[in-house]
C-alpha cells in the first residue's frame, strides 16, 4: 500500500492580502519504503468551483484538491 502525506502548505498573497496561490507539498512511500514519490502542486482559483476563493478553503479541502491534482499529474500519459 502506498502512503501519501501532505508535509507542506504555503500561501501566496497579492498586495491587497488576497490569497493568489497555495503551494502544497507531499511525500509518499510504499510499505517497504523501497519506492518513494515527492511532489509539489499549486492550488489556484482555476482549481476551484465557481464562487469559491482560496481564502474560503480549510486545510482539509486544500489537501483534497491538491492530492487530486497531484494524482492527475503523475498519471497523465504524455506519449
């Protein structure tokens, strides 16, 4: 089984104090710790439902959005 854990969360703000991006980092490994993956994704307004802002999100929701984005990125077939 692969264990993936969020280990970093950093907000980026504009001059007016509004969140413009949330940087999220993950680390993960399998049960034997033979295989690892580390990744970073940026959650932006483009990742949110209409009418929701980055400032509306709690940590759990940020983690869920970022994890889905990371899984999509690493599973894309770019051939």
